[in-house]
């Protein structure tokens, strides 16, 4: 998002307050990354590189954790 939009957008354009938008963006980024890691894991396994596959599994787990935390935080804030 450009600095001009970031400095002026308070929900009037998107209909979503910045703090909620940021949580939504973060959550989507985490979940998308978890999906991407699945492909990287398959690539590493196909090449026989278990160390790299394990690395991507750990990264995937962290992304999944971030996604779950983001969903929980967003749900709690939207229900206020």
C-alpha cells in the first residue's frame, strides 16, 4: 500500500478499519506462505534433500501458527 493511501485510509475507502485490515493481511500472508512451503517441501523431497525439506516444514509450521493466531485475534476483535 502506498504511503499516501496508508496515511489517509482509515476505513472510508475499504470499509475495513486499518487495524482489522492489517490482521486480515497478516493472516492471509501466513496461510499463503504455508501453502507455498508445501510446494518447496515437495521440491526438496524430490531432490532427496531431507534437511531442506525439514527446514521448510518448520517454516510451514510457523506460518500455520501465525495464520491460526491471526484468525483467533481477528475473530475476537470483530466480536467486540
